[in-house]
């Protein structure tokens, strides 16, 4: 994939993607829409979702295929959502080259569609589904290794590619049993906001032990892990990270951050 003459350098994002009912929230969809409208128009979007772990790193479909409805027990209308964005074969070629040049193995899973970590926010941010999208897997949850993947992918930003890590800033479904916001969720969110503002990458990499309530906020770390791809893709600009969306949804922190 080569930069088009009018391609603008894009930021890298980490966003909290919620769940299918995000679409019915009175505030959050508008926040996501306003965020996308403040950005240059991407030439393509590269999604890294908490909901796809596959090793070695896998590239999803490069043509329009059905979505992956990777959730259970929701009303039927959530399973009828469509997001028929075009595939991004040129972007897939660029990702292969960048990763293989660094000696990282890459595989293709051509029938793997976008999961809800990818399409739920994209429906709100780019509802026209007219920007090519490629989803790649997380081959590991190791923060340092994900940071390295982000570093390798960083040149794509100069080609107008929007790199998006999609997770949830706190993610322990025990919050759903609480009234209000659990202390562990607000404590972790406050710590994370301060670590990002200070560009304390070392603390973020060691969040499980450095953050208050780290293991409560993330009993399993897949929803925080996409942050490190965005951090890696913004190396040298980490101090530019700013929270665009904050607050809580069903007790979970929906903090979402823009780098660059």
C-alpha cells in the first residue's frame, strides 16, 4: 500500500468498544461520531480487537464477508447489524511486508470477518461503511511484544491508515452486579489516565502490578492489550496521548485515547 498524494498522517487510537447495546446509549455513540469527525479521513482502517487472539498473527478477510457475532444472549436485532465495509488487500500486503521484514510470522484467515470489537465502534464512527477495513489478530497478550508489533506497523500512519486498538479500559464483568461504579474500576481508570498523561510507558507495560486493583480491573488482560499496539505505533509521540472519551458504562471505564 502506497501513500496517496492527499493522504494525511493519521493518529493511532485506543478505544473502549462496549458491547452491542452501546448503540442504544444516549451519549456514547455521539462521542464516537464526534471523534471520527475530528480526524482526517483515513485511506484505510487497521483494527486490533480484544476479541481476536490468534498466533501467529493473522490477517482477516480482505473482501466483504459476514460479521462475527461473537456474543450470546442478546436480543435478536443485535444479530442483524451489518457493516459491509470494503476489504483492504493493499493494506494487508503492507502489513505482511512490515511484519515479515522484522522476522514476524504472518498467516491469512480469509473468511474471518470483523468481530464486535471492530464493528460496534466503526458503525458509530464511520456509519457509511465506505472506508476499507482490515482486522488483525493479537498473537500474544504480552504488552512488550504488542508494543513491538505497533512499532513495526507505525509507518502505515504516513499512508493515511488509522490504527485502532479496541478493548475496554477496565473489563471485569463483575461490575455488572454492582450498583454504580466499583472502586477498583475508578481507581484503575484514574491511575491509567495519569500514567498516560505522564507518558509513563514502563508503568503501563507493568500495569498488572503497578496499577491499583490491576488484577481486579483486568482479571484477564485481553481488553487492555490493544492499547500497547497503539502505544507502539505512536512511539516518539507518546506524550501527545490525550483522553478523548472518559466516564463509565455499566461500571466499566470507557476511557479512549488518541496518540498523535
